[in-house]
C-alpha cells in the first residue's frame, strides 16, 4: 500500500511536471506568435510609410518644393466647414506680370497671403471677403520652384462663382495672356499634377483650368498656357510622368519670352484686371 502510494505520488508529480512543461510551451508559443505578429505589423507599417513617402515626395518633385515654413507663411485658422476631399486639379495663372531674376517669388507669395487676409479693408464688395490663407494650394515660380500654399485638406478661394469644394488649386506665377510660361515652370506643373493624381487617386480627365470651371468669368490661365491644355499636350506630359518617364515637354517659344514684357509687376490687390481679381 505504501509502495503503491509512493509510485502513484511519483507518477502524479511526473504527470504534473509534464503538464506544466506543456502549458509553458503553449504560453511560450503564443508569446513568440505575438512577437512575430507585432514584428510583421511593424514591418508592414514601415513599408507602407516608405511607399507613402515615395508617393508624397518623389525626388524630382522634392527638389522643387518650398515649404510653408521656408517661405514664412503666416496663415490664419480656416473654418472646419471648409474641409474637403480632393477630386479635381484646377490650373491657374496669377494674371500678374512676373519677371524672373528680378521679382522674388517668396515675397510675391507672402504679399498675396497678406492681401487675402486684409481684403475686407482693401477691396469693395463683393471682393471684400476674408481669406485666412493663400487662395491656392501650390504656386509655381518661373524658376520651377513650387511654393506650398493652403493645406490641400481645405477648399480654395475664388472671386469667380463655381463649386470650390473638391478642387486643388495650382497657380503659376505670371500673366500668360502677355508672358509665356517657362519650361521649368511647366515641367514643375506637370510633375506636381502627376503627383496629385497619384496621391489623391484623381483621374487625368479631372484635370482642368479655371476658365473651364468658370466659363465667361475669366480667361485664366491665359492663352499662352491654355493652348497646351486645348491640344492635349499637357495631359500627355502628365501621363508620361505617371508612367515614371521624363515628360517630353516641347514648347513653341523661347523661355526668354517669359520676360519679354517691360511693364512693372502688379501685386495682388492692385487694379490690374488680372486673375488676382479672379483667382
């Protein structure tokens, strides 16, 4: 009886030890599985981040971007009801004469922002509306630099009447009824437009100009740029950029023609009859 009890007790301890080992193996297995799962999730997140960075900031475009902080943006708060989901890319010119090498693009952008914030004091109705930030999301200088404007998450501003929500506004500095856009300017506009299409899943048939969306109210972006929209060349260049090819941009004029007009530059808010009258 005593021997049997000893054997039984020994066997019981043995069985309990085995059970403890098995339970430990299960716990360890689950811990390893959890660690592996976390590692895979982290790797996927990093991969997604890398992909997102590649979409958001391809190197050719990154080289041209001038951030809001870099040019000294001082925006005012934009109301939450102005938030939007980007659906369209709308192209503009400034409608203000701009001389490359003489006029400072950063100063131009800063003055435009100040003008918008002071419109109630400077303009007469109905143009006296308050603009807390730049009316455009991106502004492209003749040297190809792209200045960040208001955040894309907020609809743009305009003096013309059309549904603003859903539009990404891209402006090129200059008056393209008088001046010609430069090769660098158009290249940056093409690369930027292609990035916006990819980033926000916007089809190329949703690329348009200000005069397309506000017919009879403006001739923006000017005949010397609109010709590339009308003949399909601009969309062709965007499609090449979307295919990771260098756009085969061929212009019908010399880039030197951009500065061919000798008139002085008119700043936003002046009586120029320009697209700053009708952003």
